[in-house]
C-alpha cells in the first residue's frame, strides 16, 4: 500500500498539485494512509480530484465515498485504506490537518 500512496503523490505532482504530504496511520487511525495536497484554485481542485479518483481506482482501490466540493475548497476521496484530502491553499491553512499526523509523515 505504501508503494501505491507514493504513486498517488507522484501523480498529484504531475498534475501540479503542491505541498503533498503522505502520512502512515496504520498504528491506529481509521485509514492506513492519508494523503494531503493543495491545488491552485477551485477549477484545479475539481480537475485533480476527478483525475485522482480514476487513477486510484485504476490501481485497484475502489472509491468508497467522495465528500466536499471545489466550492467549499476541500474534497475528500475515501478509498478505505487511503484517504486523500484535496485542498485549496486557504482552506488547507485554516484546517491545518498536518498537525494531527506530523509524527506519521513519510
């Protein structure tokens, strides 16, 4: 699974997502891995989230649930074992999820 999340991070970077963080939460969180990144704007957020959904499903992980919208500045893609948080920069800064998982950063 770690190899998959590294592929996801590389894919995000190819799509010009920034500040990609990967967190290994196997020691007790709901998912095994969390991935967080920032998009440039709402349009970019929507496009990258859509492309990520297809990319991860093509890797063999079906999407369980998608929450949020580009209008809210935050889209969550939940693949059970991997949860991807797609943010606009301002929304990411406001919620600052990294502080919850910093010790688990890969």
